[in-house]
């Protein structure tokens, strides 16, 4: 039954894409209906009404998203049922090559990530109809968008089901290629085509690295077998185990968006449709995390401290640089994309701590790091999907992508502002929301560094914890900037002044579901930790150091004497404090406060030019961490022709670039272009020269053969 639900989620995702594709073949459906003479008149009338030109696209869109929602429900049901039953289900499908069938395995690790994908897909199925209904069908056909959305989701689900390297890579490529077409969906913009090409190129480089990692494992397996059972039984030397891990870390880390192989992420996520950005950032990056966990913990085994140290350092660097780059962004979706780099870094900090503890024989503390990483994986999927969906509503209603041109939306879009605020608080790790719990667990794992025998590693772990604390503080500052600039103050453009709340209940329901889960999991984290404990038991055969303390009220992962957290009591305290404050302010409105116009310093009425901008808000941080970016800052002052002391105009320009892009990828791009120009010289256009090339090639081949 569980495996049938898992299969149903894949098939319904594909069916959703096929239904969307029918929009482009409405005339074919009409011809089929006319040839179906066996239908009774009642059914023919119903088909005529369904195929009516005015309502057919809308109904098919709704039907496609309904089927997609059913796929999400099946994925959630399969994941939860498998986690609760702790079963390991295997199967074999007669697909692929005749002598190489697809092997399927559904265990607790797969089920947990199935649950993550299912929740995100359910939210997107509610959000999608209202969002895509405003698209221009001629320029952006829904058939193409829906088809590749279904393929994209099906590819991710199949990755989680794969139990052999061949099936895994097929599903991985379906996921990558389908998401490429989604990134390039609005292809009329050259920047979108460039971002899609960059994404596809780096995705394929990562796929090659993953194939090499599997190849190393398979070379030590019996009869060069690619099934995961055979790879688990392979016995590698330390050297080849290190090579396999490095290849896997490069391949999966490139898809996850780790620094410095993250450059595709802030380019691709902002140009995709918003609900696709939510799936890519909230879910697809987690499939890469799943791949690394499956490869390292399950297939490779024999975890070494060097691997954990490398993952820990890369995670710390990614978390800090991700949030620093996000602080400098003005494009809302690009800012959120950089925060994905930051949160992936936090997940990898937990994985690095877990690997270090496992390598030194502290299995239960290793489980604590693994549970913290998996918990933050779920949390990031929830609040980042919420924020991207909210960004889509904001951009659609204001027709602005630059947060410098927004403002005052809290009065015009109150529902969106509340839901977006919940996402901002969750990603800033503020209690009682879910982001706080997973980061607190990561800190608890880092605080156990004194059990490590190596003094160097014991000193590096607190440094990574400090990096995590810095990233959390900067993330809070960033989202104070984001929410304050977008929703507070006065509108900075005419579009924002005319913006209204979106009138589609499905859009609000999709965001509301994610916001409710952020709050619910933050208040009752014990249930999620109990589920994650089953994953660690099945994967590593170990539980948390103090798994009995992970109940609905108190959370004490190591021991109650060291640290504990009571999320329901914190939430209750917040409600009590809020209620008392509200009562105090409202007890006598006339005496409690008085209303008056804001002081305008004698300049007349307040204007948007008097407000803090995104650039000015982040200026102190830019001054402190100036070496983290390549900054080009220009101030042009124009003076009066006769009176030099009279300034007529001041122009300020600021351009902030990613150091990794400038120093690593631009030189590679220049080298490739130069090589292409050199190779292009052989294209002379002369048939005699081409015949000469053929003659020389034949002579060389004959010489080699002889």
C-alpha cells in the first residue's frame, strides 16, 4: 500500500503535465469527440461544454493543478505512513534496458524527503491556478509550463525511489532537464536564456561528478554491479573512498548551491515563475542533500573525520557568504535565492558535525547533528517556499521586482503582509517558529565539541558555531530590511500606490498552509524529532542521546541538565505578553495614546524620499564587510555653472559583485570564448580546405592503424 501511494504520486505528477499539454491540442480533442459516435447525447453535451473555447483553458488549468495536488497528497501519505511504520519496501520495475531493470527502495530516509516534496506540491497546487491565470497564453503557454512542472516533480520523486545508480541518474537528469525548461520559460528575455544555460551547464558538470562517484563505488563491487545493495557491500581503500566522497560532494554540492559552486542559483531562481522558484529552492536543493546523505551515510559508509571537517568548513563559509550576498541585493527573488545558499550552509554545518562525531565513535552525538540537519531541511522547505510564493504575489500585484521601488504594502495587502512576515520571522530563526528549533539543535550539537579528542577540530567547531550565529544575526537584519522596505512607510512608485490584495483565495490558502506549518512545527517540534529519530535508527542504527526528552512539551536532545527548550511554553508566554500589552494600550484609548502627524523636520509633508532605502539600511554592514564583495561605488555631483557652491544634482551608483563570479567564473568564461574563437578559425568556408582536413585525417588514421 505504501509503495502504491509512492507510485501514485509519480504517476499523478506525470498526468498533471499531460493534462496541461492538452491545452495546445484542443482541436484534436474536438475531432476525437466528433468521431466518438458511441457516446450518448448527455455525455456529448458535457464534452461540448468542457471544450468550449472560453472556459476550456481555465478548466484544464484547474484540473491539472487538482491532479498535481492529489500527487502531493499521495506523497505526504506515503511519506508519513512509511515513517510511522518504519518499513523498508523494495521493488523492481521492468523499465530501462532489458538486462538492467530499475530497482526501487522506499525507506525512512526516502519517506522523509517524500514528505517534504508532498507538502510543497500541495501548497503549489493551491497557489498555481490563481498565479498562472494572469499569464499571456500566447507568449507563455500553460501547456509547456504544466508539462515540465509535472516532469520536474516526477523526476524528484523518482530520485528518492531509486535503488541503483542507473535509475538514480535517469531520474536525476529528468529533474535537471525539466527544471532547465522551467527556468527558460520566459525566454524572450536574453538574461533568462543565459541563466538557464548556466544552470544546465553546471547541472551537467555536477551529474558527471556524481556518475564518477558511483563509478568508483561500482569498480569495487562484485561484477561491477550498480545496484545500491552491491555498492553498500563494496570495500574501498581509504584513497578511493576519499576520491568517491569528493566527487559526490562536488556533484551534489553543485546542485545544492554550496559556495563557491553556487553561482547558477541566484541567476536561475529569480527568472523562473514564482511557484517554480518555490519548488526549486524549497525542494530541489533538498534532493541534492538527500543524494549526499544517501551516498555518504548509506552507500559509502566508514565516515572519516576529514569528510566532516570539509563539509563543516564549506557549510560555515556558505552560510556567512550567502547571507552577506543577500544583504546587498535589491531584486526580491534574487535576495531569497542567496538566502537559500545561506540555509544550505546551515544544513551542511549539521551534516559536518554529524560526520565528525560518527568518525570519532560518538554515534549518538552524530545522530544529533544529522537530526538537526534534516530538521532544518524540512524547515527551509516550508519557509522558503512561503517566501517565494509571497514574492510572486508582491511582484504580480506591484509589477515591481526592485524592493527599492516598493513600500507601504501593509495597508494595501494585509493578508500577504502577515503571511510574508511569518516567513521572515521563521527564516530569521525567531521563536516560536520552526527555524529557531533546527538552528538551536545545530548549536546543541556544536556545544558537544569537548568530547572530540583532536584539539584542532575541537577548536574549529566553536568557530563554525560562531559563523552560524553571525549568519542568523545577519539574516534577521536582512529581513528587517526586506519587510520594512516593502511593507512599511510610503509607496515609492505608482504601481505600489495602486496595489491591492490578490483576489484569489487559493493563492492565500497555499501560503497560509505553509505559514501554519511553520508555526505548528515551531510550537510542537517533538513530533518531527521523533520521526527523524526513526530515520537515524534505520540509517545508522542509533538514536538521539536523550530521545525520551523529545516530547510535546520539553525538548532536551542531550540531557535536561545541559539544555532544554519548551516551545509551547514560549508560545504561551508570547501570547500572554501580547495580550497584556494589547489590554494596556486599549484600556482607555483616549488616555493611553494620542494621534498626531509625524514630525517632518519642518520640510512639509513626508515623502518617500525621506525613507530609508534598502541600500542605506545595509550600508553599515557593507562598510564592515567590504572585503566580502567587489564594490563599485560612484557619486556624481553636478554644480551650477556660475556658482560652484550650488549643487544642482547628485547621482549615486552602487554595483556589488560576487567575488567568486569575478575571480573564478569570468576567467573561465573568457578562456572558453577565446578557445572557441581559435577553433572557429578552421571554419574558412572553403571546400578545398575542408577536403584537406579530411585527407590529413585519413592519413593519420591509416598511420595509427598500421
